[in-house]
């Protein structure tokens, strides 16, 4: 990410086709092109809603457009072959660039030049010579102490033939590795996402209060847990006075061999994980459990009450017929289109003849009167069973995604805010017997800041007396 | 409510700051420049009090939550971060002339915020999380750095254009602006501050989504647009490695990056639909 040190790559004319391919994959143009291409392509998926049922698209687009978009994979574009191809190309590009720069970065970390010579001095910044009237060993002591303040590590000292000494200080050497950290972290995230999609799943399960399940439904089919069950002890939804939701929580237990091993109340931001499987609070609902149904004479006199469990036939008092509570609707559509509220679907089984189906409305007790006949039915009480809707995930790649994310952040921080700084100081006695100091430095990044740092150091070195 | 009054005052202070920054550029008077910076600082102080007051008042209502959870609050916080981060960077990089291009944002954003309902609502279950503050703050400070970078890049384009037309014009208006190479460098440095923060914002968002919804990345429009912003600035940073992409092309990428940022922040909520609908207008 450094903008200061030109990137050195061994580019050749590319006459060899392998070299040409290599040069293509390591070119900076490809990186910039792919990043901007992915950005541009991603926009499409935010404008066209993704993964909707096909009939919804027909409401928005012409049939020809739907067919075209469908063929192009635009309805699930982030998994389309062309988007995945772009991502794969990016991964290859990152891998190739990492290999390409490996040697250069490693070379930058080596202590190559320990002495300021003619060639090195050309590339140094703040190259300055200071002369002192003091003896060399006094100067050396003070200078080493001053420079040591900015560079905590031990300097490399080289003895020169003319009796002088050369000091080499450096710090932040390992910040050069930030290139690998940032780029490999992206590959690690990709690897995590891929292994998650191959070896993980997302499932859903509804559990009624008091019930236990050991399997969940996924897109690919049903998954069975052989060695544990999940029990929903209770589910509660709380609301603010305004009607906005306040809290959804399920009291869950994990059972193994009939014994409770974990019990936890999960909420929207607080899931439960067991053996790599995580249970998230996702939805909730109710299903009828049993209905108490009054049998009423046309004149309003109560003949009797039937308690009908859902899915079971019971006798109707006063007649030989049987009834079964078979169906339920939260919002029954009235003939005029109004919301009729909760309704129980009942099947009547006469002694002779075929069964009759009818709807009884909880909020409209007289509704069944319209059927005619001597008696009618009305719902006295309806017991609902609550269930909690859980999302169930297993994602073995998740840990790689988080590892990659942390490395990415760390790498970017190091790349932007740290640099490899080097400082050379040469000390010798000149022909006139004065002590002569030559100082210069380099940094691989943020050279302006380092130049200011060095100016200060040079100023304090000049003041040595 | 006291917080509404304070937010109202901050709109006026930001307005003055904007006028002063533009006058500073027009009349090139150091006095006006100092007044502009002070006025912006005043706006930040008033709005800090407003945000603190709103936070405090939410506790008095028995709700008790950070003021970061609906469109009004996020706009107010966005204006606040832009003003604050701008002042910090103005001091650091000595770029008061950029103020004329950044100062309109806090004012316009606050003015737009004032059109939205500002009652303090309790949190829905999905937002009740410790990740809320970390996620929102990192994203917004990142956005604010990009806003400053936008101002700098805009000024760069003006300055570079003038340098091309008349290379030497001592004492002119153009001479008053920082050199184009300095602007180019500052534009890069502000992005170097924003990019790591955006990265942290995306990662904390993914982590939170995984805890709340059981999926760290679902390609919902907000997530996708934050990735688009990230990709554009990543392209910018890579492009700068070669000398060829400094200057004009870098400035244009930086402006495109900020346009995408604004769309990611506002456009997605107002135009597109998705999981992140808390910040929506309704």
C-alpha cells in the first residue's frame, strides 16, 4: 500500500508466453481493473432484487426482460459464473502478486548496506556532515546515545580501516510484511467463505413450546442430529406500548441421552452454539392446539360444548355426527374482502353422507348461522400453541473469515501507519584532526514525516558539545 | 426537548461556518479564516451538547440508548463527525481553504435532518447490541474522512486546472491555494485514514450481522454498497502505487468514492430496500 517506494518487479519483454501470462496476472492494471469491475458489477445486484420467486419478477419486468436477466444470472448475480469468475481472477491476481513481490520484500528486510558508500549516499535523504572539535570517542558516545533514543534496537557497528566507525540503525523492519498480511488475509477470507459454502449449511426449524426436535430443514434437504436434541421450554415476545417489538426470547435446552446439558435463553443478538451448530432467534408464531366449540340451537339455547383437539374426531352432543378441528387461519378473508380475524376450519362427519367443511370465526360468533339448519356452531375458546422459529447454522469457515478480517485490519494499519526506517551514521577523524560525522537515512513509506524526524535529530546532533 | 433546541442552534452555527469558509476563500483574509474555523468548532461544541443531551433524555424517557439508531440521529451524527474530523484534519494538514468545500456538508445534512421525525423511539430487538456503537462510529468517522478527501480532491482539480492554464501567477487567487502536489498528497493521506476505519466498520458490521441474523454477509444492498465504496478506495490506493495514477485520475477516483459513500449511506436507505431499513425515512 506504500505509495512512496516504487514497486520493483522483474518485468521482461514478455516474448515467452508463460512470462506474458505471469506479467498479466501480476500487473497493477489488472488489480485496479478488477477492483473497479467488481464494484461496477455489484451495483446491478442492489438495483435488481436478488433471489425472489420468479413470479415477482414478472410483476416488475416484461417477460422478455425476465428471460434475459434469468439467463444472465442477474437474479442471483453474486453466485453467477461471471461474478465468481471475477472473484477467482482477483484471488489469482493476489496470489501471483504475492509471489512476485516475495523476493523484493525479503531483500528489503536484509541488512545489505551497513556503511555509507558513494552509491548508497545517492539514495539517502537528509544526508548531512557535521564536524566537531571534540575527540572522536566522546562524540561517538553522545551520538550513539542520541540516535538510540529514536531507534530502540541495537545498532550494527562496523569498524572502518581508517579508524572510523559506521553505525546502522533500523526499526519497523517487519512492517514490510504488511503486504503479505493484507493480501493473504483476503485469500483467507475467500477460503473461509468457500469452505463455509461447501461444508456448512443454513437451516430453519420451528419448535413448539415444550417440544423437542433433532432435525432441521435446509435448502439442500433435512439434516438429522444423531447425538442431541433441542427443546424449546418457552417462547416470549414483548412489545412496547406503541406496538413495536421490544424483545423476542426462547428458553432453549440441549438434550443428550434425555439429559439437559445446556440451557440458555436466546435473543435476537444472543444465539446459542453447541458442537459447532448455532441457533438464532429468527421468527415466531402460533398454531391451534384445541378448540372449544359450542353447539347452539337456532333460538340461542346452548345444547353443549365440544372440546376438539386439532386433527382428532370427537362426538357432537345431541347428535350422532362427529366433528374435527382441522384448519386454522390467522386472518380469514370475508366475502367483502374484510379481515375476519382468527378462524377455525371444522369438518363435520355425518353418520351418512359425505363430510362437510365449514369455517367458524372467533370474533363473529353468529357467522355459522348463515349455513341454515336447526343448530349452528360457535367458537367458545381457542388455544394456540406458540412456536419459536430458529435459524440453524453450521459454518466451519467462519473462523477463517474472522481470522482473515483481523489480519486485514492489522495489515492495513501497519501498511498505513508504520514504515521501515533506516539510519546510517559514519564517524571518522578528518585530515585536520576534527571528528567528522556523516548521517543519512531512508524510509520505505511516509518519507516526509521521516525527513522531519531526521531534521530534529540532526539539529540535536549539531548541538553536541 | 432540549436536544432539539440545541440541534436547531447547531444548524445556524454550521451555516455561519459555511458562509465564513466561502468568504475566507473569496476575500483571502486570515481573520475570516480563523472566524470560520472557530465557528465550525462552535457548531461541533453545540452539537456535541445536543447529542449528549439526547442520549441523556433517552434515559429520562426510560429508553436509554445511544443516539445512533434512526435516520434523524444518524444524519445528526454524520454532520457532527464530518465537522469534527474536518477540524482535526484542517489543523493537521493546514488546509483551511478546503473548508469551503467541506463546510456545506454539516449544514446541509443537519438541515435535511430537521425535516425528519426526531422523537426518541425505543430500540427494536435487532439493534440491541454492544456492536452498535463500534460499527456506527467506525463507519461514520471513515465516511467523514472521505468527505474531507472529497473536498481536497475537488480543490485539487481546480488548482491543477489553473496551474495548467497559467503556471505562474503570484499573488492571485490560485496562488492562495495549496500547491496541487500538496493537495494530491493530503487527499491520499485522508483516504489512508478513512480506509482502515471503513474496513473496521465493515468487519464489525459483518460480525454483528452474524450474531443477530446468523449470516456475516448476505449481499444486502447496504453491505454491497459498503463493499463498492471499499473497492473504489482500494483501487485508488493501488493505483497510487504507480506514479501514473497520481493527480487528476486519483482525484476523480476519490470523488467517485465519496459519491458512492453518500449513496451507500443515504441512497440505499431512501431508494433501495433491505435488512438495513432502520435508517429509512418511514
